C-alpha cells in the first residue's frame, strides 16, 4: 500500500473515532423519536380537550341566550326567530363530537363516580332550595381550588377529588364553574322578575290611590 494511501486511511479512521461521540447512537435516536412522539400525542390530547371545552362553552352560551331575561323583553316574532337561530346553532354544535378518554386505575374510577354522585345530588336540589344548593356548590368548588378559598371547603369532597385522575380533577372543577355560572344567571333572572313584579304592584297601588284622592 502506498504511503499516501496509508495516511489517508489513518486520517479516516481518526475522524470516524472522533465523530463517535458526536453522532447519535441507535438507542439515542430511538429515545429522541419516543420523546417526540410522546410530545405529539400530548399535544393532540390537549388540542382535543381544548375543542371539548370550547364546545361546552358554546352550548352554555346558547342555552343562556334561550333562557335570558332579555327574551321576555322582545316581541313574539323576534323571540321565535331568535329561538330558531339558537336551536339551529345548538344542533350544529352538537354535531361536533370530541372524546378524550382518561386512563384510570380502579381507585380513580371509584373516586370519579363518588365525586359525580355528590355533584348530581346537589344539582337535584336546585328547584327546591337554590340558595342552599349554591352554598353547597361553592364549598365543593373551593375544595377543587388551589388558591385560598373565600368560603368554607368541603373536606370530604376534597379528599375524593384528590383521588381522581388529574384530567378528571380539571373536568370536575370546570363542571362546578359552569353550574355556578348558571345559578348566577338564574338568580339574576329571578331578581329581575321580582323587581318588575314589585314595580308593577307599586304602580298599581299608586294608580289606585290616585283614584281615591
């Protein structure tokens, strides 16, 4: 072998040896691919969850419009047209189906069932005692909050929620937020109705008094 050929081969061998620490091994490549795929899967789940939340918000907004006090202040024709539009939008929104399944162990599954049952029991009492139901929901919501709660905390419910999967904890908190907003809207509507009734009664009384004077 010629001297220059030997020298060239030696240089190639040295360069190859030097680059061994730079070039990724098969194990490193597999690890990088695994991490990348995990990130993509989590990004997909987060995007789907965001769409799921947006769907819930849209349905809540449409429902609020249909039950708004303002609906009583417009003409029958306008109310009918608005209801038709709301029903159409409700139907189109319901055609969007997004489901992000949460992986749970048996204990987490049982905790979720228990937490859901407690909330459902409070919701069933809305018509009979709205004020007490609202206070109970506030204590449940405070149990899910990481911030210092303004009111009492349902310690039993808090321990149950802690036993749920992290994604379920977020969903439970969102459901309580939605319920509290709906109660607030209902409470405002009732107060407006009572105010209008009171104003009407006062006007009738004043009218009657003026007739006798």
